[in-house]
C-alpha cells in the first residue's frame, strides 16, 4: 500500500485534524481549543500522509524563535501534531514525514527544530536530543514554610480576571523570555494559549484564577492557578494547582509563592512545569516534603550544525573540533571546528583531527546547556580523542541558569 505526502490544503483540514485527534485517543477538543489551534496552525508547514482519501499521518511546524545561551533568539521549527494512524504503523510513514519536514526546515534556513515528545524514544533516531527538563512538585503546605527575602512585604498582591491583565502579563513574559535558554518568543496569538481554560484541563478544579504582584502601580509578577476543593474528616484538604508563575525579581517571586502556600482551605500546592533551578526550592523549610519529580520536555534537533553552534555563546573560551555523525541529515556529518566565548562564536568545517566524537543527537542534547557533555561522555556517548577536550567543551556549553520550556505547542 502506497501513501502520498501532501502539504495541507485548507479544504482537507478537518479530515487531517480528525486523523490527528484519533491517533491521540479520539477525545474531542472544546470549540475554544479547536478554534485556537486552527488560528495558530500554519497550513503551508503541515504535511499529511494520505492513503487514498484517508489521512493516515500528520505533522506540522510552527515558525518560532527560541532563546539560546547568550540570549539570542534563533529561528526554530516547532515540530508539532505528529501522528500515524494505528492501522498504518510500521510502514515508514513517520520516517518519510520526518525526512520531508527536515528537508523543508533546512530549505527555510532554520538551524534548529524543536519538539515535545509524547514518547521520547521515538525521536532519537531522527537526531533529536532531550535538551531541557521540567520540575514538578506536590508540596505539603501544612508542614512546609517559606523563608521570605527582604522587600517581599513591599509587593502588593491582588486578584484580577485573567483576561483583564492578559496584555500586562504577556509583556512581562516577553521581558523574561530571554532569561533562559529554551524559552519561546511568543508571537501575536500565542498569548491566548496561556488563557485557554477547558474544564478537561482543570484537574477537577475551579476556572482559571489570577493574582498579580505590583510595585508602584506596575505589574512585576503574576500567577495563574486553579483551586481544587477537598475535605476529609479532619477538615479542608484542598489543593492549589499552579499553571504559571512569572516574576521580575526575588521579592515579587517570593510574594507570589507565599500567597500560593497560604490559600485558605488548602494544604497542597501542585505544580507541573517549573525550571530545575526554580528559586522557590531554596526558600522552603523541608524540600523532602515537596514531592519533586523531573522529566524531559524539549527535544532539540540541529538542522545546520555550523549555524546552530555559531548562534549561541559559551560561558568559557572553547576551541574544539567535533567529529559529528548524522545519519538522518548527512549534510551535518563531518568535522567541525568551534571557537567561541561569552562574546560570540564561529563554527565551520575543517579537515583536522577531531577532539571529540559524537552523534548529532548528543550535540543537540547539550546545545541549550542543560545536559553536560561530561555526563554524556561518562555514559559512553561522547568519545574524547584529545585529553582534556571533554572538560573544556562541557564547561563552555553550560548555562548559568537551567534551560526551560514554559509551555507546549
């Protein structure tokens, strides 16, 4: 049976999208969710695999810019909506779509492709490496307290309807989006994703609530959350389900977390996606009662090794030659010399002995500074060909703050 890959036509969108939903379990979306994704989706970057009049595979991409170490915002294809019908598995459909998509990304001149994986084992064979992780927590606020830094009491908090302060909160996000590698620059329309509030996403809690932190009349932070009431024989046991926290300074950050810890009729704060070095961890009295969990989030693919490595800076001087293997995008295979520091970098092909040998997947995993090359070397995934090269490159590739993806796409 032969399938045909086609760029998505508007007339085929309903069939294409229905195939996508069916592959993810067939649960219908709310009209608000469907309308938002219809608005954000770039049809000319979507591909369908067709078996006659059946859409049996889907993939798409958003035209993003992602923050990299040093603060530059680099063009990146945000790979999304990837599916293959259960009736058509193991026929090479996914591989053919990934091949077509990465060829298109290269033609557009985007040095990076990024995605979040429903199953991370799928994408390594296409050169994607896990580059960021997220921290989740379930905090027992009946037994955990916070140490509050100076200035916290000078921050004023107030409730606000999420829509009423959406513009100010989005402006604050724009200010902070350059502070961490892995953060996406949100273009107009994407601010609506943070406000999307279907009942299926509330975890049994209230409609989305918002509290803003102000100083001298300006919003310096905000949090969005749900309240999930619960009672037992001893009394209230509700939970605060945190969706977003963003703040410009330590005092605003602490004021928001103090509020979340102290909501009446609750004894738990649940948070699903925070940076690994999120500051609240260093304010709590007992980290053991915070139920910490870590999982992968953003997977990165270097579509153009040279351009990608030149786009970021390095926290220590580096001069290293990589022997890169890239079976899926063979234009990247070969030896590349990277020289750089905190001011900039250059990277080009060379005919020189290599210092380190690795696949493009490992290079992608280390790219945002969250996965140390030294750890990959200790696992046997990076080979040191010049003594000291691992330590030099690992230090240079690091980031002083953990890379983080605040939301999916």
